[in-house]
């Protein structure tokens, strides 16, 4: 049963959880980044801001502990190596390379350990010239890559095109 949010009911299938610092809802209805951001506001929250490595790890562990891997295929990005992701609230759409959290406007360092890195390269890479939105990887990318052998491992961040239809994480 969907839980009541501050301003409306979360969609059917949403998974609510908490960490020591925040409350979240994982929305399992794939959406573009713009739709995810608008929906998050409608639900009384915002796309999650994972501002520390510890918070990022806690959220990733919670999501992967609650979400069946068989559902990952419903939230994949072709421009992210065909792997599964969840939208979170960062972007560099306003100024290429200047990443920030949308709600707090806090800068996101591009040399942070949360960004994907591996033997094929590092994120953010703006692949194709239009990857302006932040996603948390649920799988290594490209799909099937061994740890450290692709562009990033599960639990790391990737910059993706906003048109991808992905699950998204709302923070309250």
C-alpha cells in the first residue's frame, strides 16, 4: 500500500526507508529526470542529495537490500552501458562540468570517490555531449563489467542523459 507523503500519495509500489540522516522513498515507476524531479516535489520531497560517501553507501545498501535484482532491467540507461540506475538530485545542465545538488545548490566535487571510475575511464564523462543528470548505479557499467574493469561499479555515480526512464529516489 502506498504511504501518504507530505502533499500527496506516493505511487503504488514505492518503497520507503530511512537512514540515520534522512527519510526516502524509492519510486519504481521509471521516469525521465525532469519528470522525476517534478514528481518528487509533488510528493512533498526532492530528488535525493547524497552529500557524503557514508550517506551514499547507506542509501545504496538500503536500495539493493530492498529491491529485487530482477527489477533492475526496468531502470536501465543505454548511454550508461546498459546497466541499471536510480536518479538522484544532481546536475550540471546549468553549466557543463559545474555539478551541484538541485535543492540545496551545493557544489558536487567531480573528484569525489562516489563518481564512477575504472580501467575504461572516469565519470563524469559527458559521453555524447549531453549527459547532465546524476544517477546512482545499481550495477557495474558497462553491464557485466567486473569490479574496476569498466567505468564504474555498483554504488557509484554516473552522468546520464535526462531522457532515460529510471527509478528515482525522493528525499524528505
